[in-house]
C-alpha cells in the first residue's frame, strides 16, 4: 500500500511519487499522512516536509516555505510557495 504524494510550486511540479508516509509542517502543528487518511486541508508554515519512501526508512527532508496541504482520496498534495534546493 502506498500514498501518492505530489509537491507543487507555482513554477512546476517538484515531486510526484508513491511513498509510505509524509510528515507536513502544518500551521497548527506537524501532521503525518498515510494511505487512507481522511480528507483534510491545512495551511503550512515554513519548515521541513519529511518523506518516508518505505516503512522504517529514514526520511528525506525537503524545506518548504508557506502554502497549503490537501489530503484527498487521490493522496497528498502540498502546494508550496517555495521549495529550497
């Protein structure tokens, strides 16, 4: 089972892949998303998105600045104002 994850900026699609879990820096606190998560929307603050490609793996960290995160039946989409790197 996998979660479809997309990371998008106003300029381009940065990532589109199936992963195990993603932890997002939500405005009201960090939250983790696995496949099957209930629909959810949140603003995000400047911080690190942690992408776990497989269960038990070390996370890959992606720095983002501002934006929104949406969890739907299709997966997780992070619409970031800016992505570092």
